[in-house]
């Protein structure tokens, strides 16, 4: 059974470029007139897609729920890697692509990790696998 994770985005082009550069994700679908697939989707796994919905349209699918303001987190997405050096490298790659570091790479006592925010403020935990 396939799953999709949908997040609001203020700018499809910025989101497209960020996810390609930071996490090496390939978009799914044919490009629209702006060169970005509509809807903007990335395959995370054989059964999971990340869908980035323009903020203005996100309310159409969330009914009476407001889109969380920037700086408010309702979920935490995680990227699992094999080693601390991969946490460091992926954190730097995400920053180069436009992320901001929320928590610098370190081991707070439960495993080596960092947290970065994408250009829309969505948090990604980058951590060594369990």
C-alpha cells in the first residue's frame, strides 16, 4: 500500500532545487511550463512519495486546519544514514542547497545526528541508523 507525505511549500522551484541538491531526490512526472513537475513529487522509497503542495492550495486538502506557521513543527522527517561522517556530509550538503542548521551534528546521548530546516522551515533529522 503506497504512502505519500505532503508538505506545503511557498516556492515550487526553490523546493524542487533544494530536494534535488540536498537529498539527491529525482522528481516524478512530466515537467510543467515552469520546468517543475505538477504536482511536485519525489519518490522516497518504492512505496513512499514526498509531495510538495503550494501553500495557497494546501488549505484545500486540509479542510479547516490551518497550515502551521514557519517555525512551528507538527512533524519531524528523518533521513537515516550509516555513519557520523555521513551525517556531517549530508548536513553540509543540505546547507549548501539552502537549509539552515537547527541542531549542529553531535551525539546528544542517543546517537549521532543533526537537524536541518528546508527552505520552507520543515525539519529534517539526519541520524545514524538504529
